[in-house]
């Protein structure tokens, strides 16, 4: 899908039926290629004399393949969070191409920051008259989204800590509860790692934008936005590392609880086996086929044997209790 946004005094305005245009509008600022067809790519390449990267090229992880300048156009690819509110967060690659005063974006998904920016763009005013301004606006929207995601992940980690370390619990957590907690911890770890990957890619873009071989001459206001966004990205990357360490701590603590529960179960079986050994031995003696066992002919033989077996079973429990092993 090919979307073209032109600059107005109020903000950005979407050009209707852009796919049928044969010429690029003179006041076009942002050309957005969303799941582009071959015709869309060819049309934009002809208009701006650029080479739109393929999806496979966008996925390359080398920095030189994600940040480079070619024939006066600056190519920058970042990873943006996708489906962060679900149980299966993901990353999607977005390529920004600065060609003079125009910005081209190539993407194959619909990250929430793009949707939010598009909602504000018609009323954003003079902050989107150039392609670099739109680029910084989109980058700031991505950073704001990651910040919200990390904030919610931190709150969830605090709630998990309360569940794991609560002292008022009357009975140990069930297997279902432990599995649920492990799943929540795994999601936090996955989310924070993907958030950090996105932030690192954004920080590289912002550094390349000002110091790369094709450095853009930003206005004073744009430079301020660039520096603020870079600072926010680096600080959030550090915070994501802290959350990842916290998730690892919670995972270790939860696994420790599981080990304690397993140890308690084994201890119960061990105590029960030890306590039943003396009664078993006594019962085995009276189960032997000896001819002369005088007490078997006495009326008190049976109840006394039962009493001895009961006492021999209780004695280990009392001993373990005094030792503090139960």
C-alpha cells in the first residue's frame, strides 16, 4: 500500500488514492510504503531515484547494512516493537529513507507508534514540514511506546515479586500457580530483551543521523529533539537491562521455591518411610513361620503387638520434631 502525506499549515494531510498517481506531489513530505507491491516500489524508485530495500535486505543485522548513505539518500533501518500487549511480543523492521526534504518509510507491519503518530499528524502543525522532522517524530513515538511497555513490565515484575515473596500465604503455591508465574516472568524477559534491541537500533539511527557519512543538517529545534531522543533511548536501554536482571532474579527465586516444594515432598516420603520401618520389622517378625512363639498363644499378644508397632512408628516422628526436621 502506498500512502503519501503532504505538508499543510495544520500538519500532514493524506493524499487520497495515491496508488493511481503518476507524479509525486511537489509538497509531499512523507511517502509511506506499507506492505508495498512491486508496482509501488517501482513508482517510488522512479520518483525519487532511490533503491527501495527488500524485506530480506531489511532483516540483515550488520550495522553497515542497516545504516548507510547511497546516492545522496540516507537509509536507516530500526527494529520496532509489535504486539507488545500480547503474550507473543515481536519485532518488525522499519526502514527510513531520507531523500532531501522527503522521508520514505518501508514497513511490513503496523506498529502502534505509527498508528498513534498518524492520528496526531493532521494537527501537529509546523513540526512535520520536512522529512527529518517526520522521522524524529516517528522515532520519538517509538521511544514513547517502548517506555510505556517497560513501565508496565516493571509493574508486572513488582506484582510477581509480591506473589513470590508474600509471607502471609497459608499454604504453598500450587503447580498451576507456579507455572503461571514462570510464564509471566518469561514474558517480561522476552519483552525487555526485545525492547532493548529496539532501543539500541534507535540509538544507532540517531547517532548516524548526526555523525554518519551522510549526516543531515538538522535545524536547531530538530537537533534538540535528536539529542533528547538519543538520551531517552540510552536511558531506557539501561532501564531495560535492569528489568532483565530483575526478571532473572525472580526466575531464580521462583525456581528456588519449586526446589523447596520438591524437597519438602521428598522429605515427607523419607520421614514416612523411616517411621514405618520399625512397625514393618515387628510385623515381619510375627509373620515368620516359627513353631515356638509363646506370645501368639496369649490373649494379650495381638493388642500388645499393635501397641508396640504404633509406639515404634510414633517415636521417629517425636524425634524428628524435637530436632526441628519437620
